[in-house]
């Protein structure tokens, strides 16, 4: 999250309402009103005293329950990965990689999890190693949303079967949500939500229920959506998106 330098004191502390205002929560006066109304928490404690100082790099701040990310040198980006791009930062075979889309950035970035080369859509990039590890790890159960174009007509019974759970050769797969967006006898478009990241899991899952995937796009990870990002485009996470992900990753 790029921010202007904060006016910290000799101990590295800053007035809470100044931090809230500069982080884009609201105007300074409105931030003071939020504090006086008991809507601002620091490290689990409600703070109503104006002029309270905090460490902007370590304090866990919430405004009306929503997490405010700390001030840090880390960057958090979302890329709409085109089909055919390898989910690595370099490739010995010379194929296009994620680094082709962030070549102008000074940070040493790495990807959060992977997308199959033939799958397009949302992938996160960061220089925060702890964040990358946790968000990618299935134990933190961040939901991932996919839209698949598949062969054949997906029937209501198939949706129920997916929601009931399908067991593949490497274990069961839990589908949190599934709906048919469009269907005709030749092809269907299905949206499904899972929290796992096993290799080619969505393709294998839909293959198992008799509907091989033609095209696959990941459209969301947790609160982060493509939001009209064109293929190959990049943007920073919003304050709200990052706050939710930091909470989910327990950071």
C-alpha cells in the first residue's frame, strides 16, 4: 500500500486520527468522530482518547470492525494472468511468465499460489513472504471462485453432486458453492467456489462429473475480485481487500 511518509515522533509513533486520515479512512475530523463514537480499536482495545499515539507498523487497528493494514514497505498486487502464461517468475524454456507483467517494478516479487498455465484470471503478487505462504496455504481456507466453460449440459443433479462432495484419486474435494450460469446441450458455464489449491483441481473435479473444461478463469480469491481488470493488467489491492486477507491469514 503506497502511502505518503507519516509524521512519526522520535519513538516512531503517530497520532491515531492522523494515521486513520492519511490511510484514507475519512477526513481527520470524521476520524476523530469515529474514535469518540467508540468505533476504533487498537490491539483489541477501544480507543476514544484523541491524541492517542500508535506504532503504525505494528498496531492492529480496526475501524467499525474492519481491519486497517499496517504501514509497511510491502506491496500487494493482483494480476489478471492471461492464458498461456506460466505461474512462475522465470522459465528455463523461455515461455512467458508473471515477471513479464511486473518488469517495471523495483520490488522482488513472488506469486501467491499458482494458476495452471492454461487457466487465466486472478493471481496475487507480493514481496511479503509470510503473507504469500499463509494466503496460499489451504489451512487458512481462503475461498477461490472459478468460472468454467465445460462440454455438455450441466444438470441440477450434477450441481448437487458437486456440492455433496466428490472424491478424486488424491482425496475428497469440498465445493462451497456452485451454480450454472448458462447451459445448452453443447456447452455450459459453471461458477464454483472451493478453498483448495491442489494441482488442476477444478479441471479434475469437473472431468470427474463428466464435463471436461474448455476454458477456466479464476475470478476471485476471498474478497479480491478481478473488477474489470483486462487480461495482463495489474492493480494494487485496496485497503479493504488487504485488511480482510491479513485477518484471514492471521497476520
